[in-house]
C-alpha cells in the first residue's frame, strides 16, 4: 500500500475539481507505518476542520486565492479527546487513568498516529456545523470521500456525529443495522466501484460533544468495547 502517494494524487484531483473548498485542508494518515501495523485498522470521519470560521467567513475565503493546509503534520490540543479514544482502542487493558496519563506522556500526535483522521468537509468551519451544508458537501464529494476511505482499506470507520450521512448518502441502501452489547449501532457495507470491502461503520459521537468530564472514560471505553466485540465476532471482517 502506498498511502501517502495515493493521498496526494487524490487531493490534487479533489482540489482541481472543487476549487471552492478553500482553504483546502489535507487530512488522513499521520503515520502510515503504524496504521498498517495496527490490529484493527480504525478510521475516524469527522465533520470539518474547526478554525472558528463563521458562515460568512467560510463564504468569503472560498472565493479568495487558493490555499492548501495539511492536518497530517500535527494535532493540537483540540485533538486530546480523540487521542484518548485512540489509546483506549490501541491499549484495551489500560484503566482510564492510565489512558489519560499515556496521552499526556506520549503526546497527541503519537496517540493518533495509527488512526487516519478524515474530515467530511475539506475546508474549515467553526464551532457549529450546519447539517444541511454538510449533507450537501457529502453528496457532492461522495466519490472523493469513498476513494479516500479505500486508500486505507479500513476494517472500521467511526462516524463522529455523521450517522445519517453514512446511512443516507455515503452508504445508502438496505444496510442492516446491528447493535453491540453496549448499545453502539453499526452496519457492514462495501463499495465495489472504489474497492472498499466489508467495512464496519460505527455510530459514535463527535469529540466536541458536551458531557461531564466524569463520563469521558465511559464514552471512550464504549467505542473500545464495540470495536473489540465486533472483531471477536468476526462479522464479515
């Protein structure tokens, strides 16, 4: 697998065909080597880069001279919660306190390294994502997104607050919804056109979801347990 080469070729086409996705934020796999060595091959799909842009600013920048940024170069403090999700999956025997300490000691970049982080919308937004706008982008960029997923050949894609976009747009059809013992929904789907086969889509929350700090461990371990359960069941994976 030539992950970085395939990413760059896809992004060049994406930028050329969607010039209004501006600034264009490249994303994906921070460390292809560690991803390919990972046990579960889990990819996260999030909504959009959070740069604090209002809807008016997004419209303004989309019309200006083209800019390209690269999210893969490093993850700031905003990604700390995601880093804990990743460490929980990579180290399923750690306690929550051990997970937190490991992310603090290793840093967010190392914690996230084995997990591709993909944004649905490649241009920046703010702290609030407009659902209709995201749905429109998903329909317009569906083929690009599926081609990006296929680069990584994941076993799992974690839907971070985008469940209806997965079920109605990206993998629309009669997908049977399963429920893990801890209540997390998922389905198995494929897209033969882009060579994406038997990937498990998990319904999960966005890292910006507001909840008590006391629940952070429970949320993180819910994702970990769902991934482990499905892997152990070997449900078409």
